[in-house]
C-alpha cells in the first residue's frame, strides 16, 4: 500500500492517498514555530508520484513562513523528479537539514545536522 500523508501540527489535518500496486509512501509533517519558520519533515520515498503534492506543501510553507527548512532525516529515496523538486525548493531559499550522505550527494548538498 502506498500513500501520501500530510500532517500539520497546531491544527492537525492529515490525508492519505493510496497508489494501488506500489510501495511508494511519502509522509510530510509540517511544523510551525512562533518565529514564522516552517519545517517540512519528509519520511519515505519522494518519487514522481508525489512531486506535485510535495511542491504544493513547499509553496504553502513558503507563503506562510519566513524561513523554510526541509528535514530529510526520514527520506529513504528520491528519484530524479524528487531530487529536482528538492533542488527547486533550495533555489527558492529552503534550508536542508539531515538526510543520508546519498541523498545529500543527489541534491548537491553537504550533510548538515
């Protein structure tokens, strides 16, 4: 079973959209802080199936917060389109934390803790 789960802290809302016949699951948790910073915590696989949804989550976070951080600690895989959407977010000012050395190499970022 696959799906996308968007969880928002401070007013929790979540949705799951299954992708029949796949094991592509991406969970994006949005954490907002008082200083108008937003962290998007990714868990699972960022594949072409989830690029549009993730792109919307990034765009929403950038509209709502001054600083956007992508926490990639739980990201286990990103295909070409997933890498592209992360790079696009970085190009628009998002900061990246965590993640494996492999993911860091794919997106052209040194690993940060």
